[in-house]
C-alpha cells in the first residue's frame, strides 16, 4: 500500500502529489490530470446506413442488449447512435446515488443506443477498459465534474458538451489501471457468485414450500393424512392499533410496523426495527401470534404471514393478528399462509385496485391442512434453518457491497 497519507481529495497533506488514499504496493507515481476532451471525444456516428438491427439495441442503464422486436421500424433505427466497445454513454436520470446522472461504459460489444444518450469515444486506447468502467461510473470521483457540466431538466440532467470537455480526469499509469480494474472485477464476480447462491437458496425454499404443503414430500415416519381446518374455527383475531412511522423514536418499547413485513420479511420475527412510547390501548405480542398485513400493493404481496416469537412487541396499525391454538405451531401457520394452498386462497380474497386490502374476516374464511404437532415442528425447523442460511448469505453480500463501496472511495482520485 502507499507510504503517503492523503487528505481524501487525491493530494497528500504536504501538497506533493495527486494519488488515492489506498494503492497497491509498489505504485508511488502521481496520477496524471488530463482534460476530459483529451481522453474522450463526442461520438456522432449514427446507424445510417443500418448496420445494427433491433437485436443490437443496448439498454444503457444495465449495459445489456435488449432487443425491441416489433416496436422499432427501420426509419427510427437510422436515428440510433452507434456505441463501440470502450465507448461511454451519459445516463441523465437522477437518483440518490447519482444526483447529477452518470456515465456507463460499454463492455459488451458493438451496438446502438437511443439518440437521447450522448456517446463519447476514447481518443487513444486506454490501458484498461476495466479501470475506466469503474472510474467513469464512480460518483465519488465524477460527481463534481458532472455538477459543473450538466443542467437540470425534468427528472434528469442534461450534459453541456463544451463544459464537459473542460473537466479533468485524473488517471494512473497503465499498469496500475490494470490492477485496479482486475480487483473490482474480482469483487463483482464474487458478489455475483454469492447472489447466485442466495437465489438458489430462495428457489430451494420455494420448491420445498410447494412440495411439502401439497403433501408431495414428507419427513420419514409421517403418513397420517393432514386434517382440513378453517382458520376462523381455530384461531382468534385482532388488529394492531394506530401506530405509524411518525410515532417512532430512538429508544423505548419495540414497535412492529406493517412495512417491516415488506422491507425485512421473515418467516419468524424475533425483534422489531423501530421503537415507540406506548399508548394506553397498545396491542402487545405474546410470542405466539401470526401476523398478516391488512394492506399492500398486490394480492400476492399481501397474502404473506410472519410468526412473532418475541413477547412485548407493540403491533402497529394495518396488521391483522392471528392467535392459533396450542396445537398449531405459529411458524407452521405462517408458512402455510405464505407458501401453501392457503396462500392462493387468501390472495383471491384481497380486495382493491391501487391498494389491496385483507380483513381478519377474509383470513377467517381460509382453509388449511393440519398435520400432527410433531410434524408441524419438523417443518417449522426446516424452514427456519433455510431462512437462517438465506439471512447469512444476504449479510455476506451486504458486507461485500460495503467493502466495494469503501474501496471505490479510497482507490480513485
């Protein structure tokens, strides 16, 4: 790593040289400042005559080929900009991460992009396309440049080409570019591998839910038929009371808001994401209930349940609360509502268009199939174990993303 200490702006505290906070061992030369216009030139190459068809249309946001068969005629294809390997395109939509828009480098091959995107082509071959992919898309580095060279438009930013060409890029030697580019590719490959592992776990859970609750797969030793029961005949029902985000505070009594069921869904809930000061008519968990949201965006989203296994949590509004009998495991009940045939029946009962609603009365009319208690426990333990694996994998991905973010801030100027 570097022997120098920098002030976070690429220049060390003694004003000696431009360099990042963190470097590979053996690299000490200053990074070189170059005008944007000496590194890239505006590309005006059109798809005229037509060289690329709809199968070579590139979506800039994801930098992937996204064919639009049947919606683009040849005349319109003539207006598309040609984008070659190593070219960059400006994507002007603003968001929290990129408030002034962003550049995206083409790493997939030749193609075409809509004329609304400004395309820039390298003037000389850069040592590492991989380095530039991360450099040019790094808001920590590019934000100030785009702030000075874009103007605000409706929902997006527009580039001012003359201002952009005067902005400065700070680049290392070709060998250092290659090492930095490879590092971030390796990190991205690792993140992608962990995401594939996470998706496989989720798919496995979905498949097991279907097989077990359709009774096509059972634990060894269990052969008795499951007993059909109606929820309204075996559960008692109540609703959470009147808490919302405005009632939260930094400490106090744990509060479970219905939004947690969407943002941090879990089969079993053992803690809450918020705290509040209790009201006189608060409804508290006993550690044995099952909750179902009473409003949501779609029928599928709303027909889910969680078992609340921790007592003393206050239930917020818009939450339906089921208390099962002692012979009905709350985790098993949450699973059958979320993934069994009961899920489809409950989704069909959700009412509404823009916002859909479920009442306790709707839930009470749903039938479930009930195995003996020991089989319920085995099923609950299986899926809680899968959830633990899924949570661990999600945390691993979050840590890798956090590490990548820190390196993006420390390894560029």
